[in-house]
C-alpha cells in the first residue's frame, strides 16, 4: 500500500517561485564587477530567470543540454542557477581559478554546449576557446552598451537574451532525479572529477541547510546571509537556494574579497550570518584588529572547507561576540555534517564547548558516516581511533561524470572521501588529515592538521601548512611552512620551542620555513602539492650547488 499524498517533484525553480510569491520584496544584493552595488527583489529575480529560461528554450536548449558558466558572484550568476536547471538542462559551474589546461579539460569532459562568461573571465576564455570541442556559442554577462570586442564566435549579449524571453514562461515539470548542476573537484591529486547533482539532491541540501542546526536556520527573525564561497564552489555552499527557501536577504561580494570591502558590505547591508573558508576569517580578523573595527549586526560566523583553528574560533567568539560553527562537506557531499553542538552540550563549561566546536560538526540527518582501516574494516566510534572516512547519504555522489557506475564508491558502496577522521559516540567528526597529506614517519601517522593547529596557537603566527618531506631512515618527516603576522619576528627555534609543550617529540617538524604567503588551490585551500614541489626544487638546487663547489 502506498501513501495517498500528491506526487510533487523536488525541482530547483520551485525554490525561487516560492520566494517570489511569499517574500517577494526581500532583497538580493550583489557587488558587481564594476564595484557598483546592485539590489533587486526575489520577485524581480524570478521574473528575469523565467525570461532567461524561455529565451534559452527558444534557442533549442533543454533536456540533455549542458550549459557552463565562468563567472564570479553576481546577480546574473545567481539567475543561472534557476534558469538553466529550470529547463532540464545541466548547469556546469566552472572554476576560473583552475589552470588553462584544467579548464579545457573540464569543459571538454563535460561536453558543454554553451558558456556564460562575464567581463573579467572573457580574456581567460579567449585564450583557450580554440581548444574546446563541443562549445558552439558564448553569452557575455553584460548590458548591450558594455559589450566588448571579442575573438569568441557566436556571441550573444546576456541582457539582449533576456529581452527575447517570455515573462509568462511556465516552468516545465520533469523527474526530480534529472541532472541539475555539474561541479568539478579542484583536481589537487590529478584531473578534476565531475560531480553531478540532481534537482532532488539540491532541494534536499537546501532543506537541511535551512534547518535549525545549519547556517540557514531561522527562528522567524530576518536573516541576512553573506555568501563568501564562490558560486563555482559546491554551489556557493547552497546559499543561492537556502536564501529563497527561508526568505533571507542574500548578499554576494562579486570578486572583491578584500577585508575592507567585505566589512563595508557586512555593515551597510546588515549581514547577520556569513560563511567562508578559514583563510577568509583569518584575514578578516587580522584586518579588524589592525583597524579596531567591530561588527554591529553580524551574529554568526560559519566555516568549512578545512578546520577552523581553535584560536580563531575563540577569537571570533571572545573578541567579536560571534557564534562560531563549522561543518564538514565536500563537492561530492555538501552539508556532510552539522555545525551546532549536541543539545545539552551548550551547558558545558566554555573550555569544554570549545573542544567540541573545534571538531568538524556532527553527522546530519540524510547522511551516514563511518571510518574504516586500510582493509575496509569498520573502526570504533570512540573519538580516538582514526580511519578513512566513508559516507552514504541522500545527496552523496555515487559516481563521477564519465567514469562509470559507482566510480566514487568503495567495495561496500560507501563514498570514498579521501579524509582521515575520528567519530565519537555522539556523531562528532574530527578531521585528522587528508589521506594524501597524512605524514607517515617510521610507521606512525602524524597529522598535518594538528601540527598546523598547534603552530597557529602561537600569537605571532598567521598561517601554517605542514607536509611530508622524504627521509632516509623514517621514510617521511614533517616540514612546516609558516606565515608570520604583520610585524612579527618569530624564528624557527622559538616556534619549535613553543610546539614542544603541545606535541610528542617525534611529531615536531624537522624543518620550519617562513614564507610571505602560502599557495592555495583553486578553491582557496592550502596547496600542499605546490609546497612539496617547491621544497623538492630548492633541495635539488642546494644539492647541485654542493656538487658544483
């Protein structure tokens, strides 16, 4: 016997249609590439998305079409999240921070038919357009008066395209399991891999993301969400969908990520919740301290992408009176964990709460997690035993685009995350390391994440990255790359002495090197591949110099 409810499909356009009908005057605010602040309402955004969807349909796009974007966080990019999936086409958000070689690879691998580009990414696309096999047309996200001369073929102006659309366009109905969005991993261990989200998966992510224990939760108060994650990075952490669902005002920073620019938007738009990777929060806190600024409306800071250092969590709470949460997720499984404490743990002493807030969240409904050893045997959930993190869930990927069925899964049908973690009896997850970054010295695991956390506890250290370097006797030993805070004079001996009181002796780094900045990946994470390669080159140069002498 089946239930007797209506069989409505979970489709992405329904989120914006709901917002247009039920909080039509709530604003979306974006800093455009020109620096101009542009604001409009959910009702206006939905009307433009309908017209764009209509125009694309009239030009022959629809089911089985793949349409890409190479663009920053502006209102036009927001509209694409609804117009393209709304006609049953797949929307491929391409990361412009990838190398030209990787950009050509992902566009050809996805077999995109058309690309939306903005005025800043246009020169980038012009460089490699001749190498793209499937792309037949390009849409420049600009007004008619802004249209530049370009070498790209078959170019269309975005605003002219919207002008072709029908304002009475009705969103088509189709199966909720239809592909909606394609997002490629950052390719830190090889070519990027395509993750394909269905309409059903995205709507479920938005529902979970808007629950009380996630960054979009609301108790009826007006929320103003600041999406610092790029729209090409796991759908801007679902903010383009959570906002319409809960009626929150949405604010997007365009491409200007300078701390002074972000602060201006937070204050002028009354932002209440902001979400970004740890490096953004570290830079923001440094700027705030230097300029003696505080937030007047911001109440919650949300972190993901990599663990927030405990001192940063404590500083955001103590110095800026912010509620700080963080969660774990990845392109293959956004919203993998919830950032809030287990009910009752908010009554713990502050130091005990910090210990739990420093973890990577708790298992959220819709996902299941376990840790396994090298042979795939499940390990205990005791908060101490570390193993390879595996996930099953309602929106977890099962395969990568063009890599065959179950290509993302292990032999037991669990998603291979590439993370090393612990899980405790209450479902708290603690990331120990990425499997590719864990340092294996003399048969023992040394956590690069823990080394970085301890190093950044020193008041003169801004950022730190730990990685493995070769060793004749122990196979690998840890090295630490460090960025000092402005004006700091800390040296290697002083930092090593500080770390001795917090770590086992064999964990201490053999080499500490100070850099002006740390390299990052296309998604803003530490690029340890680049650090290892730089160390290897420098080591080879030193050896060559010795031979020469």
